[in-house]
């Protein structure tokens, strides 16, 4: 099969890590008989330099016409770059919001997986970690409190701020369907997280999730309040497979979940729309402090490319081969600087990419 991928290297370490992820995809193509073709798209600071805006209409159209998008990261040193002497909607990160909106990406996927080899970086106790955890948070990305009407006014002479949390049945249903579809590819367990003891939007959330669950009889579903989920993530993360939740709860829980894995350079993510289309990117930023030095960890981006194989191309076996190769490289003791520990072999970005490619079979 041929797959066309819009590649957005972006700024900082973006070009270096995306290059390694493309090498990995090429290697997958060689071994499994697929062809990946790439169209480079400018976004972020590099687009500002060329076109004066962080994302042009043409760039968005190129992304839309592709089968999937692979993104490095955008942005420079905040407060220390010409890219920030402009209105917020013209800064590099505005490109991110524009592309997510332009592509209708409403479901954000953030896996939290503990590699045995990096268990020492996990802040949890060994008895809690046990034989590791492997969960994924499916967060609604375009609704809820962050997108509701808001204003600040004086009420009886007191300054008062109002934010509104709105969810329609349609918005809940489409992200719930995504979560159940993802669960079908995993351990078939969805934990839907809400605050149904307080919020109307959560009660509707729970009702719709239960309706969607009827179409997936093989998937076990349970409901958990968000405050309890925050505790359970650090007390017993092994109980989770797919966590489904709304925008703000997901924002907070996905950062909590990523911290218990220990390293920012290992965390992949995906944002999906209603079709199989998705944008895949590492969870970290453009790390301008280490750009151009061949020391950035490319694994988060490589694992994001593996997510692309699973969720956009349905190539589960190929995605598995990438994950196994990453695990093998770590097991053999190779580390980039951010995950380096005593007795291990330090390698740069390019070498890490090569080592992973060599182990894809
Ligand atoms: P960051 O994630 O870029 O960096 C935080 C720290 O982690 C830095 O010390 C960095 O060197 C390190 N780090 C990050 N990724 C790494 C990797 N792959 N390997 C090794 N070390 C890594 O966050 P920040 O410093 O707050 O932001 C830098 C820029 O990135 C800002 O302009 C910010 O707006 C932007 N940003 C972009 C995205 C995105 O494109 N999706 C996300 C977050 C931040």
C-alpha cells in the first residue's frame, strides 16, 4: 500500500526527530512492503519567517489532502525570539490550534506506558509499578470548558468571571466511539471519567457513554469520578486500559499520567478526527535549548509514527514491530542524554534512530 504523509518538522529539535521517525517508517515500508511518501509542510516559527504567519491556507490544505500528518514541534525560546513580538494569533503555537481546528481533530490520545528498562525514572514505588502499566487517555479536545462562552463583569460591584462548560450528545458520542474502537485494539476496558455527582454535563456524558457501550459488548466499561481517577493513577495505574474523558479533566489527567512514566522524550500522542485521519506528534515541545546538537531523544516521535500505523493505517503488526525495536534498543542499554543512567551507552539522535531501524523485522 501507498500512504501519503504530510510531514511538519517545525522548529527547534522538530526537524531532527521527525527525520528519524521518517527513517523508521521507511524501514517499516522496506520490511513489510509499504510505501510512505512525504510532503513537507511549514508550520510554526519557520512558517512565520517565510510567510509571516504560523500556518498558511496552502499548508493546511496539503495536510488535509494527506492520509495522516506527522508533526515534530513548533515554537522558540519564549520571550527571547522575534516570533513572540507579535499578536498571540501570529505566534508559532497558533499554528497548532489552527491545524487542529482546520482538520477537525476532536480526540486526543496520550498513551502512558512504562518501559521496564526505564522503571527507575518512574516516581512511583516498585510495589505500585509491579510489572508495569500501559494505559491510554482519550481526551475530548474541542469542547467543554476551554471552548465555552466566557466573560468577566462586575456583579453588584464585585468583579466576577464566568466560564461555561457545554457538551452536546453528538460531541460526547463521537469521542466515546473512538475510545471504544481503541479499546477493541487493546485490552477491551474503558474507564469513563466524569464528575457526575456534581455536573449536568457529566451526567449526560455518562448516559451517552453507556449508550455507546451497548455497541461494544466485548468491552468492559466502568465510570470513575475525576478526583478518584487522579488518586488511582498514582495508587494503581495498572487497573487502567483506556481512560475516556472530557477536555479539562483530560488535560490534567494526561499530564499526571505522563509524569508517572518518567521521561518527556518518550511520550507519543495522536489527535484524530471522525475518519481514520490523524495528526501524530510527541507530547514534548521544540526544546530550543538542545536544538541542532544531535542530543534530542527521537523516541516519542518514533512512537507517534507507530501510533499512525495503528490508528490511521490499521497496520498493527508494523506498529508492534516499531515498539518491539524501541524496547530492544533500550534493553541493550542504549540511551539518549535525557534518559541516560550509569552503565548505559549514550547515543545521539541519529544513532538512536539507526539502532531502532536496524531492529525492525
Ligand atoms: P519542551 O518540551 O520543549 O522542553 C522541556 C524540557 O524537556 C527541555 O529541557 C528540553 O530540552 C527537554 N526535552 C523536550 N523534548 C526532549 C527530547 N525529545 N529529548 C530530550 N530532551 C527533551 O518545553 P518548553 O521548553 O516549555 O517549550 C519549548 C518550546 O516548545 C516553546 O516555544 C513552547 O511553546 C513549544 N511547545 C510546543 C509544543 C508543540 O509543538 N506541540 C508543545 C509544548 C511546547
